[in-house]
């Protein structure tokens, strides 16, 4: 009987404690929800722009931190640009303050966002930047400002561009692990880290060419903004002359060396405030919440945002799942209220099968009489170009990396590792020479390799055909500019792979025009539909969101700058079938840091 009361008391106590924790958590969630709206926009408000975090194409298309109980919207590029555009016409907004350090923006994303900041400054409102230490990406964004201020003991890292690739071949050889590679195209270098210990000459050539072109664009835009000759900028970078904070002032890179409190005094002066007056400040997120864009009624133009790796199935957040997107495109095709479609692509590709599924649905959208326009972001290469190539019109940013028309397949073999390193062997009984299929526990035979290579060649031929039909080119002409080679958007325009240079706004305007819609005759509807961060968080707490996000957040916090390489190894492990993928690891130096 005593044990019964002990158990009963323990159960009641546990229930009470659990309910107490849930109650406290509920209060916290209500507080979090109530804080998401932010305050109202007051007169002389200064917007604060934080560019230290990656900016997705689509708002909230990033996993939410499971340990953040006050998550706000993670604004996408289009929404940030739209908020800046609205702020330029809002009499309550006095200016924008950018507190800079580093950035994690892709090249085209940075250029597109910078265009919006130029328009904001042209409206007559001030744009001021300050930083303790400015990386090249941060300086590129800051250079458009009216004034740039630097901490007196800070610095500007200005040394030019490079791209460093990690090669795994020698490590794999030491372990006895073999990757059996099948590919088409001498420039298709996605698998080079697994088969070489340095760049091939073809890969070195394409890297040198697109990095040089991007660097020239980078210098030209800074030169125009700061009035420093390009030759002088190149000299400063080549000799690494900005070694101290005072050097940045001497060479005209920044206007003055000031501490943050002094910069706030400059902002007060700009606003006509006294030195003791508070500055009304608001984040871009808060401004977007409190001053949302107006929703129009009437006909629709669908914006489909395809960002991340292309994978089979539904995919996860930040991925382009072939089945998921095929379903979205099918729904759009059957919606009579949607008059035109804009596909925004920011992807280095992935599964060839998933790419083909989406290509088919996009082709059927065109056959249904709906104009299809593609807007390219930082990357629209390999599988990313596959899903873009049949559009009526393709637009790219000058710094977009595109092309990489090529495919590969790879199969790991642990046979030597298992036998030589751990003493494990396998043996097989089979009815025919191909009966055992492909296994990571053994090397494939020459005949099996020939069959796989034949399949890779077939996918490449289909890829060439898709591009040829979409671009009105002979497949032999496509092959000349294909072979896995990467091009900038500007070069792709010369080669006929894209039609125009421009951004997302240009693509939307073109699509609407092709559908015969005036500016006030339609509204945008965006796909895929994203859940609010607070909804994502609740799903994780209740177990509906799975554990993968939680685990990834822990790993990311520990690995930090090495996390992108972990993700790439994880992606390689999960690859199935033939791949159309560009040879970049997210977080490499082609991102402006």
C-alpha cells in the first residue's frame, strides 16, 4: 500500500511539474508571438540593415533555430528589396544605417540588393555604413553609402578574389576508399576533389576566367561609387595596402575613423536631432511587418522560387524536391486565375531525374499558353540551368554563375578499405553476372562501368537536346558551350544561353507584359508556401518537424565555417542516380564574405 501511494504521489508530482513547464513555455510563446509585430513606424525612423546572415530567395525558406523561442521572419531577397523600395517613398523614414562586418551574400544577391540601396539613396535619404572590420563583401555593400565610417582600430580587408578547393583524393587513397566516377564534359569538375589532388587544367581555366570577370565587375562598381580609379583599386588590392585603419582613409576607401557613438551623433545631425535625443530605429524585418506591401486583387502572376540543391522526392526546407515542385507547377498550370509564371532559380543543380520532372511540367505550362520567364540568382547551373532552359525568356544577373551543362554519376567502393584496413571480405552467389547489382562493398566490373557510362552519356545527350530546343540552337552548337563549363551571366548572354541581363523585377515585368497585363492589373502569388518561423518551431517542439533540423543546428554551431563541407559530404552520401550539379560547396569563396 505504501508503494502504491508513493507511485501515485510521484505520478501526480510529475504531472504537476510537466504542466508547470508547459505553462511557463506557453507564456514564453505568447510573449514571443506578441513581440513579432514590433512597434509602429515613427517620424524620422532610421532603418537598420543587417547583412551578416545569409539571405534566402524566399522568405522563411531556412530552417528555424530550434533553440530560438522568439523567431521572426527570415526575409528573402525580394521582400528585402521591396521593403527598401517602400522606405524610399515613406516620409517617415529618414535613412538607412548599415552596421557592417562580414556578409554571407552570393555575388548576384549582393549586386541586386546594392541596386535597391542605390535607388534608396537617389531618393534623397541618407545611407550610412559603419563597421569595426570590413571584409571585401561588406565593403562592396558599404561602398554605395553616402558615408563610410570605420572603427579607429578596425580595418578593411581588400586583397582581391581567389577560390580554394579542398581535394580528398589522397586521403581516400590512404583509406582504401574508391569513388568510381562517370562523367561527360572536360569542364565538369564537380567530382574532381574525389579523383584528383589539384585542379585539372580545364577547371583551372574556367575558374580563372569567371573569377577575373567577377573581380573586374567588383572593381568597376566600387570605382563608380567611391570615385577611385579602377587601376588604383587593383593596386591597393594587389599590394595589400590597407593594413591599418588609417590606410583606408588615406586611400579614400572610408570617410573617417569613428566609434559607434560618434556615428550615432552623425545620424542625429542628419535627422536634425539634438545630441541627447533618442534615434527611432527599426530593423528591415520590423519595417516590413509594420508597413507591408499592398495586396492587389484580380489576375495573378505566379512566382515560383527554386533555391537549393535539386533532389528526388519532396526534399527538405531549402531544397528543390522534384516531386514537390512538379506538383506545384501542375497546380499553377491548372489555375485559370494565373496568367503568367516567373521561375526564380538559385541552384547549382542535383538530380537529373528530378530536373527532368520539373522540365516536363514547365513545358506543359508553356503548352497551356502561359508565358514562362526565368530569373537567375547567384547560381543557375547544371540542373539549375536544365529547369531554366525551356523558358520563353531567361534573365541573368551579370555575376550569375550559370551553364555547367554536363552530368556525372559516382559510386563509392569500400572493398579495399574493408579488406585491407579492417579485415572484412564478402562473397556472392548469383544467377548471372549482373544479378548482384551495384554495391558499395565491392568494385564494379569493367562491363558494369561501361553500362553506367552509357547511361550518363544518354542523360547528357538529353540535356543537350533540352537546351537546344529551348534556346533554338543545334545540339552541336550547345555542346561547344556545354561540356560542364561554367559561365557568368554576362558571358552566357553572348553565348545565347540567356536572353537579357536583369533582375527579378525585370522578369516579372516581362512576364506580365507577355500576358497582356498592365502594372495595376495583377498581383503576385508566390510558391512554395512557407510556414512562419513560429509555426516551424511549434512543429519541432511537437515532434512534427523531425530531429534532423535540431541535429544540424548542433553540428553547425560546432563546425562553424567547416559546416558547408560537412553538408556537401552528406549530400554526396545521399546522391542517387545521375547528377547534374555544379562543382561548388556552399560557403566557398565565390560568396562575398
